[in-house]
């Protein structure tokens, strides 16, 4: 199921608040109660929410949105973020790209870069960059995750530790108000930590919805990131933290 913008926002609100109420959503999106009830029914049918009296709650046991749902969320924002990030990457450099639908969007924007080496644990990124004959592609080993084409685990971490690259392009499942990057999978977090250590500059690509989400595992701090490419400015407190850390926030 391809989610509409409104449905994507509803899922994010439910995940952040633990519940959504039909009347509140109708007022927020300026639509009828019937429209919201239909949205909630479709989201329940797709396995993202459970209907309860007067609204819906996140589906019990769902840790992260499915790959297809994530890929279809905030597509325009991801495309703009990816374009800005790729524009900051020069030719003749080495790059690590990790898991995520936004990092995959960056890979598509690198199709015309020349003489680049891309090291990745994301099979989707590798398959995208096959179309660039001027890109050398190196794929990590590890446990293959069928849900999103990712490779994770200790072997993947050890693989990345063999390199020192110019840039790391990373995503995150959530971003806390204090500037912590968060994720759901500890195995993936360990890999991403290694990627940050092995890069001279780290670029985070994430849209505004990540600030409305929560995840249990801490990946890093924005203080460890060189530049954030996003679609909206962060809240003032977080923007000030980034300024203090020297982390550049680029809004597309």
C-alpha cells in the first residue's frame, strides 16, 4: 500500500503519541471525520495501526515501518534532501552509504558522479549504482536482511573497519530533541557506529518526520555529524546545539 501524505503523518503521530483520535486528526488536517475513519481503516488493513474506540494505536509488535511504506513516505522531501547531499559530494572520492530509503535516494543522485568508490551494506544502493560505470562498488558481507536489502552483524562491522573514507552518508530511524540519532536494531546500530568512525566527514540525511519518532537504541549524536541534510529547520534549541557543535544544518 502506497501511503498518502496524510496517512504517513497519521502513522508518525500515532508512533510519537501512542494513539490518534479521529476528531483531533480531522481538525488537524481539515478533513471530515469520515475521511479520517477511512484512513485509519486502510492503515489498519495494511498492518500499521490497530483501530480502537474513537481512533487508533500503533500495531503491537511493529518495531519499524515496513520498507515499502517507508519508501513511499515523504518522497518529495527525500528527493530534495538527496539532491542537496549529492551536490556536496565531489568527484574522485570514497563514500560509505548505509541503510535507509533516503540514503538510497542519494545513491540515485550519484549516478552521474565520476571516479567514485562506494562501499555499502545496502544491496539496493549497490543495485542503483550499477548504472554508473564510473563508480566502483564494494558490498559488505554479513547477515542479509530480506525486509530491506541490508547486511548487518559482526562481519559487516569488521568489513567497514578495513576502510577510511572521505564521506559517510547515513540515515537514522529517529532523532531525539537533544540531538541523539536513534534506531531499532542494535546490530544495525553497531554497523553505523563503525561507519561514522571510519569516515572523515559524516553526512546525515533525514526528513522532518524523524523528530516525531522514537526508537530505543542510540546510534550517535549530531555532534559527531559534519552536516545534516533535511527538509525543515530543527526546533530552535536543537539548532543552537548544532551551532555549538559545529554541525551544519542544510534545509532543502
